């Protein structure tokens, strides 16, 4: 007869928010998303997980070294109560897959005698269409709840869809659990910040002062002075 699985430890599961990304560099859009999630969900931990090798990006452009990106993420996290920068994907090495990170968090809890955590995977509404391309997307969908942060309207919004006022339908992709998080967000991207910095422009309204200090200290992005 098969050996029965051991019972899950008793207790209240920890509620963990998982916000993964390249953070090259982190910016005020990330700050706004983190604050919105922190306000909307009663989380025990909110992890800013820095990708070691963001495989969907590193094949198409040069990515700032992971240690530099982690230092910037730390600078960002220190200014937001309850947020902690995580280097678990950097320490694991290799390509970064969210499903592997989620499995590691679950295994860590069980090894410590705690129940499997309830994990909220924080994404922007514009990423919903891409979830099917993620590594082992079906397995990931079984283990997390999507915390979808609303963003300003886009040109691709469907006028006839039932929306949140952000131009994105309040519907979950098949197989995923979803909670929608609305909040005042900053329309900015890391690529825009990099472009401005590389042209020698100023990004004071796009990047927290602590992150900008880290960029200067580590001499990142040409023309930042």
C-alpha cells in the first residue's frame, strides 16, 4: 500500500505577497503597486523577489548584474513598511522561474513545521495575457492567488468589456484565482527610466531618492550624472 502523506501542520497559514521582477531599475510605479497591495490585502510578508536571470528578457537585451539590481531593490524596500527584498532567486542561481520560487516558499514553511502559506502573486493587469507563457503555468495557478494591480487605460482596452475603470476586464484567465487590487499608480516603466538615464536626463519624479543614490554609488546606467 502507498505510504500516506504526513498531515499538514496545524495553524493559520502565513499570507505572503510575492512581487517578482527584474527591477532594472525599480521605480515609483513599483512603489505604488506595493503600497496598493499592502493596503488591500492583509499580508504577513510582502517579498520583493529579484530575478537572477530573467530569461524572458535576458535573451533580448543586456540586463544589469543581479547584485546591483538587488541593492536597488533593497533601497526601494527600505522605504516601504512591511516590504522586504528577497535574494532567494539570486542565491538559487540559473534562470528565474516563479513556480520554483513558490515551491521553495511552501517547502520552507513545511520544513519549519508551519502550514503551507497562502501566496498572492502580484502582477500588473497587462501581464494577464502572458501568464500562459510562464514556466509550468498550470502548476503555478494551483498554488497561488493572483493579486492583479490595476493600471491606467491602454489603447488595447475593449470598450465593451466589464472593467474596473482601468481598461482591463475583471476576469481571471482560465484556471487562475484572482483578486483585483485598485490603487493610484504611476505610469512609468524601467525601460523608460533606463532610457532617460542613459541620455543623461533626470528621473527624480520616476525613481525614489534612495534608489537614485544607489544608482550613483554603484555607477549604474551610463550618463546618470
